[in-house]
């Protein structure tokens, strides 16, 4: 267990190490046109043990950083002046590289269902509503590492599986028009 500002998180399985030493290996990109917000997110992540932080001041610079920095996780603001967060997500999901599956955590001041659905439909991994706390910044990061969702790549949607709840034994009800009873999963 590891604690930061009253936040207790368990060791992360992906790295097979305690959270602090595992986070030192993590590469995180923070894309936000607000310097104060970049500082808040970066300070929390650095205090948690992340040593490889890269900052982008807007969506265009963030897209270049995805290619050059090759982050493991990205925090991106929804409202930016050059390329907004939704278009950033779409651009990342359209890439022809492994970065297409980059876990993206969206920061936004809009918590309404319209914004949430728009981000989800573009392929966001996690959604984080402002004002943020150290706890929410770290729990979203923990979620993308400890509970990664399968990645879906179809002509209609590219991103993490939007269904969060899993029934035991994979007995989820068939609710889609395209679901057939003779289909099987690999």
C-alpha cells in the first residue's frame, strides 16, 4: 500500500512492483492549455512517483508529443483553443501505430451526460471532472492500469470497451441488434 495526501492505493499489477517504484517507469503526457491545471496534475503525479512527465500546451502540441514521447497514459483537457480534447482523442484513435490504444483520461469542467457521451463515443478511457483532487487524479490513473478494458477496433468505433459492468462467467445479455445466439467469443 502507498499513500499520498490521504489517498491509499494498492500496488499495481502491470509493473509487478509497488506503486511508487512502478510509477517511476510510467510515461505520462499532460495536455492542457491552462498552465495552472498542467501544474496541478503534474505535481500530483510527480509526488506519486512518476518521473517521466511531459507537458503539451495544446492539442496540436499534444499530438506531436504522442508520437515523440510515446506516453503510456495521457491526461487531456476537453476545452482547448487549438485542438480540443474530443478532436485530440479522435486523432489518437485514428493513428496507424500502437499509440492508437493509448489510455486517455479526459479532464473537463463539463460533467453533463452530453459531454460524457461525446467523450465516450470518441474513445476516451476515463473521464475526470474539474475541480480535480489528488485522489481523483490518481484513482483514474490506477483504473487504467489495474482495470484495463479490452480495446475495440471496428469501422464504427475505436477505443476501450464502453461496457464497464461484467457479469460472472461472461454471461452478459445479448442486447445489440447484431448479437446472434450462435456467436462465440475468443
